C-alpha cells in the first residue's frame, strides 16, 4: 500500500493545468470567471432585495 500525504506541497505536485495554458487562454479563463462572479453578485443582490421586501410587508 502506498502512503499518501494529505497535504502535498505545490512543488511536489509538479505542473498544473494552469501552467500549460497559453497567455490568451489564461486571459479568457480569467474574464469568464470575472463575468460569472459579477452575474452571481447581481443575482444575489436581486434575491436579497426581494427577500427584504417580503419581510417588510
């Protein structure tokens, strides 16, 4: 049976998928994440406002 560490250091893992992406792919991925977070924040704001309106009735 092989012993496996619960927490490996980043250097021990070797290369990551991020390291293999081109600069353009990284920018596209980061922009997609920004847009998704912005959309989630808008959705959360709308739900919070609606929920607040229901409580105040």
